[in-house]
C-alpha cells in the first residue's frame, strides 16, 4: 500500500449512476466509506457532499489517479485518504487507515474514461500508442501477451473475456502477424483484428472485443472483482451497504451470482445432517439492476451499458473460501508468458 501526493488538479468527473449508487450507501455523519475505484473522484465527491461528517478512503491501483486526487484530499480537510492499492485489498487498506469496519463501499468496475483518453496508456484503438493496457505499472503489457501467448490460449482469452465469436480467426491473424514483426502499438493490433473480423454497418468497431479481452486479462479484472466482493463481506459492518456499477455482462454476472449466493439461507437436511447452515450475508436492495435513464445516456454514452446492484450486510459472520467457481476458466498470466 502506497500513499501519494501531488499538486496536479483533480479532473472534473461525473460518475455513471453516481447519485443512484451513493444514494444506496445511505451516507451519514460519522460514517466511513470506501471508494474502491477512485478514478477521478466522482463517487468520492458525492459521498463527501452527502454528509459533512462522512469520511472516505479512496483506493486506486493507478498511481496517476491517486496523484491527481491531491487537491481533493486537501479540500476535504482530513475527511479523505487516498491510497495506491488494488481494490481487492480494500479490507486491508481500511485496517491500515484505522477502520476495522466501514459503513459503505462503492465500486465502479472496469477502465476509466481518463485511461481510455490517454494514448500512452494503450487502452484504446481510437488513438495510436504503445500497446500497454496496464492499470498499474507492473506485470506484462498487452504487447507482451500478444507476443508470447499460444494461438489456442489467445483464442480462448478473446472468446471468454471479449465474447468475440471470431476469436479463432483473430488469434490466428495475431500469431501470423507477429512472425512478420512485433505487435507494439494499438493501431497495428487494431488493424490486425479488423482484417480478421468483418464488421457490418452500424456494428461496433471490429477490435473492440479483443481490446476488452486483453485489458481484462492483463489486469485480472474479474479476479480482482471477486476478491473485492469477499473483502467487502469481511469489512462491512452489519447494516453497511455495498454498491457495484459494472459495464458488461461478465462483471454483472459475477456480482449477481455472488449476491444471490450470499443472500440465501441454506439449512441442513435430516437426510444430510453434515450440511452446514449458512445464514444470509447480504440483503439485496436491487431485485433488478438499476440502469441509466435516457438523459444520462445522452450526456454520457458510456452509461448505456452500466448496471448497478446494491446490497446491505447482515450480522452473519463472513464465509471463508474463494469465488473461483464464478470466474472463466483461463490460463494464468504466468502460464501464457511461458508460451502456454
């Protein structure tokens, strides 16, 4: 965990479904809240504005996002702490910041608009830049992955994380192209994918799903989400609230399945006396996901795919274990860097 300060101004930002998400947190004076995906500080600003005595712990794995938040830290006059860390460690961050339990957590899953708009970060095919895509500064880049991953594993990653039905053709094209010259820029990768995926008029750009898949894989975004949900279960106090905004079906499916499993009360049977009783850990507050209205979509097209789910923590103790059963079966980054 690393704290960062900077004199850079915070970027004005309107978070997707921000008022709805923060509304579910039921912010109160004296409460401690975690903005697990700080970004440009939009959710944090809404939380701090909802109650003059509320405190926020903001987390972001992107060092530049934490640096840009220095002005907001100063303006909050002791009510905001920013931490450079992964949100899967949000309970550990809370403890290091002196909070054993918290009153609410908000998570906005995926890449931020700021990251997409920075060509040097390599997240978007809209700008030519180095093929990077790392949210933090560590680990293999997208260029490393496309250079070493086997055709079979590439196809699997692109199919499962990008839901690209032409994944085999894309993987084949990437492997062929890298024998001719290294794939080092976003423009070259986008052109390679476009040569393998013939998009119809009015469809999304051919490289969209491949870029999404590589970004999710490199940053282990689904594994991070699953770990963050378990961390939230551990650190939320009884009555504490969790609000999660996701932007595609893979993320939303994990959140939905997790809340459904933690909302069940499973009792043992006289025919199976060894089955342990599990009381509900969460009460779901959104029977259906909350989506953006037409006005928000008009002003922010990214909101079109957003879904918000919220739940309230019960007094039942957290369950041990992991959520690996909710994640796609894929090779690890270490495996693909070894060539499978």
